[in-house]
C-alpha cells in the first residue's frame, strides 16, 4: 500500500511562492526604519515585537495583508513621533524588564525654555524634591495616601508610547519614572499599601502625610518639547547638573 506523502507546515512555507508585494513592503519598512533612525525619531517599527513580526513575514508565516494592516497603523503614529530614537529603544527594552514598572506624568510649564532650563523652577523642584501627588483626600493617616496612578500613567507596552506624544493640557514636559514592580504594579497601584511600602515610594512634607512626593530617585528623566515640537530627553542627572545639584 502506497502511503501519501504530506509536507510539514515548515516545508509548505518554503515551497510557497513568495508574494512580490510582500517583498516590496519589507523593503519599504526597512527604508523607513533607517530614515527614522537617521532623523533621531523612534518608530513603532523599531520595537522588538514588530521586528519579530517581520521575521515571521520573511519566513512566510504571515501574509502581506496582515503585515500591511499593522504597518499602516504604526505608520499613522510615526508621522507624529518626536520621541528620540535611543530613548524609544531603551523604553522598548525596559518595558520587558520584570523588575520594574514604568510610568509617565505629562504636564505643561509655559515659561519653560529648552535653551535655558535653569529658569524653570518647577522642573528643578521635581528633579530635586520629587513629583508631588495631590490626587488624595487629606483625611490623615494611610487612608488618604494616593495611588501613583492618580498622577502617573503606566507605560507597560510598546503601544503605550503613543502617550508620549498624546495631547494633554498642551503638555511640553513628560516625566518618566521607574518603580520596583514588587511594590507598584503595572497599573501604577500599590501591590500592598502599608507603612513600609508608602515610605518606600513617597516623601512627605510633614508627619501627617499632608503632601506626598514621589521620591526623586525613581525619576529617570524628562522628555522636553520645544516650540518647534522637537523632543529632547534629559536624564535626571543631566537636569540636576543644570541646577548645580549632584547625585
């Protein structure tokens, strides 16, 4: 009895005729990645998850239509991206770090001048004293201690990068922070809110817990937009140097 020969899925992909439209799309994506990097702009196509998708396309594991639909969505975001390339790559890697929880706080400092940051007292205060969190009810004791989520938004996946360029009160500054994931979860809430974890995350102006400040050591730095809409990222150490502080 003659047995029928069945090709495995991998062999089927190898013998499958390559779609010329897919080849053109892969070239287009590669060129866009290079152009964005050369202009110091981060693209969602630079993320590891998208590059994993590209590898699947090259191995015929996904077709042209699926890749094109995803790339078009990413491309619509890339048109407005002013996130510096190196920062984007770092964030993409750091969102995969199981030990940290990333978060952002967007705000607007009307008097901010990227050419002379030394005049921006609000930014100086955040880098030196910490980020104030007024999102609480002052009823005394731990009951009124706010969640980090009341002043910061989680940055847990690559698609959350959209928040970095989103419009919020005409923000020109985005503060980026990193917390230990065993204390702050991926929604920016305390996993176990108690005296120890509260003191780990916050500084207070007095013993009554009246004004909580997210400790400055959790602040990575700030993404600052100038009047032309171009973003510059400065680490906390670089900003403290502007204000003549030393870590």
